[in-house]
C-alpha cells in the first residue's frame, strides 16, 4: 500500500509539472461575470454563422454571450468603439484604415483603441455576374448596373479600390449602394448586372443565385491586380476555384484577411482565457462545425495572419497568450 501511495504521489507531481508556468500563474476566471457580445454580419453571409459559433461555444464554457447580426465590418468597428460589443469580426483593410485614419476613415480621429485578438479567414473579392450578362472583364462593367455594397461597408471600400486599380470610377457604371444580399436578389430579377461580394468562399447568397442562374465571376488580374497590391499591401493574390460555385473556370482575384477584434477594456486574463479555450480541441471543433471556411482557416498556426506587420495592435492578453505558446517572439 505504501508503494501504491508513493506511485500516486509521483503521478500527481508529474501532472502538476506538466502545466506551464503561465498556466500556474493565471488566475481563475469567473466567466459568469463577463458578458461577451460577438458582432457578426448579415444573416446571409459567413460572418453570421461563424461569429454565432464563437458565441455559442463561449457560452458553453460559462461566459454570458450573445451574437448580434450587423452590417458587418464598418458597423462592427463603430459598435466596438462605442461599447456595444466585446468581440467583432472585421476585414483587416478597414481596420487598418480606421487605425491610420485614411481611405474611408480620412479626416476622422485615428481609432487607436481598436485591438486585435486573432486572425480568422481570407475574404475573397468576388465580383459576381451571370453567364448571360456579357460581362467578361472588369472593363465590361462600364454602363452596367452594379451593386457595390452598403455605403462605407467593407465590401464598398473594396469596390472603390478595385475601380481605382482599373483606372475607373463609379461614374463609369450605374452604381447601387446595396448590400450583396440585396444586389443578388436584384440580379435574380434582372435588375442588377453584377455585385461585389467580399466574403469567404462558399458564400450562401452566391450559391443561392446559382440555383436559378449560371454564375460567372469578373476577374481581377494582371497589371490592375499588381497596382492594387502595390498601393494596398493588405491585399494578396487569390483564386476562386471553379468547383466552389459550379463556374466554368477558376477566377483570379484579390483577398484580404478577416480578423477578430476584441474590446480593449476586457482584462488581459479574460482575453487569454478566451483564446486558450477557442484554440483547444473542443473549441476548434465547435467553431469548425459552423462552416467549411472556418474549418480550413481557423487554427493556431494562422492565428496572427493579417495582424502581425500591420498597424493594428494585439490586445495585451493576446500578446501574452501567443508569447506563451511560442507563436509570438
């Protein structure tokens, strides 16, 4: 029996030694004391189900949570800065513009209180049209009815940059400031020729269009793509595979990372706890189940994509977490 007790004691000591010094030093979190509202996007897009999965999972481990449908990036940035949420999905390009006060945020006070928590997935600039529209190139948009996104939304900011890179402006088209869900509804009825959809691949709204129309995409390529990336280096070259939506061929385009912002007022140990649980096997399983885009992109090794090297600072709790895990030097 004495030998058995000694073995049990040794096993217990090994279990204690297995924890990292950071784990031992971290205080216990009273999760029920914190309400985490996750700001997502329109119900027709990818932000909503994936953001909802974050909220549901965090609720399952004891936080009080909710997920709010929003107009996406621009609305989320404003809502986070005005205390209307604790976590928010946003496109990195818009966040950088808000932090540095340029582009759509020119003339406004720099949003120095924005803090990043983790990288999410790339948003692909998908310029959707139909096979019978006659639109093959970006120049073919001239004179057409084009949905460019709600005013100052992340989609609309991308549209402006795309037009600029092609030496065009909104004056070249009949522009409608419609969300991409509204624009695609208009396409179904023959009232719109093309729509800008900045989203993860497999967008449900585009797929729905494909049930009644033959989908095609307008490429962003060549010199225009090079000019876009040279001026706005948060873009990367990307490809929309034909099989995602049943298009006839792969399409060259640009993409920009989505990131998760977090309220600067949340304590460091809470943000650390959020990340520690999100990146646990249980957390990743719950979030990956929401959408194939989450499954393909949300993982520890891509946690800092779209953040490191930009002007968007990490939350202090995220800095500690990534440093402890060896992801940040």
